[in-house]
């Protein structure tokens, strides 16, 4: 029975991912350049230009706050059973691979479930994967607005009770260079070594 219940949910997640990849990779394809990165080069993209959310310390944050560092952000939620913890664990491995250079990289987790993901919960959950990681949240309106700005799709799926719903969402990560420009889109499951190699290039000013 559980397998039957999960198949539509898995299919929905795959559709969300496919839709996100199709929409977002258009920017990279339109540039007509030979790919120089191991992940998807979206330099010059017209999405993901800014956000205004609170971090898990309660401080208001915008994209400009992270200038001078390479920023990797993605959308998820703390009760996600698979993609979100896997992505956080993967990025923790990337930080290890970067060694001392990881000090110039910021990983940010934007929740798509602000109703359950309180500031206190994000403060406990996100840094558990790496102490430098930061959780970001807004109210329902700000969450929807931010998702639209990044062409991210998310939707609730009913659980056994009203409180145990899941949230299907686009499983892509976004990497910004030191100048705050969106440069890369990273698919879920990309090898950490490939991500680390691309982040080193951004750190070097590529």
C-alpha cells in the first residue's frame, strides 16, 4: 500500500524537477557558449535576482548581503524525507572538499514550508549539517514571491493527518559569484567533486 501511495508523489516530484530544469536551462542554451562548468552555466539569466527573507537568527537578509562570497542556495523544508537532507549533506561534503576555501562560500536553505519551519526549528536543523549553513524563511506571501522569482514550483501533498503533509518542490540549487550574479544551476544528485570544482572557479573569478 505504501508503495502505491508514494508512486504519485514521486511522479509529481519528477514533473516539478523536469519543469524547473526545462524552464531554467533555456537561459544557458540561449547564450550559445561552450559550457566551461561541470554544472549548468546560467550566466546572464533573468531570474533569481534577489530575495528578502529572515535568517534563522531573525536578521533580514537580501542577496546583496552575501556579496564578496560565493553563495549556494536551494529551496526545501525540514520535514522533507529525501531531497532536502541529501542536498544539505552533499553541500557539507562540498565544504569539506573545498578545505580552507569553504570560508568564502555560504550555503543558504530557503524553506517552502514556513507554517511548520519556524526560525527556531531552522536554527536547529540547518546548522546541524554544517555550522556555517543558514536557514531563510518568510511568511506565506514572501515564500511564494521568492519562489516565483527563482522559477521554483512547490505544492502541498496531503498526509495521513493535516499536520503530516509533504511539500513537492523543485530540487535545484543556485550558485552566485562574489559579485552577486547568478552563474550556475545545480541538479540534485550532481557529484560533490563537480560542485566543488565549479565553486573553486567562481571563487577564482571565473
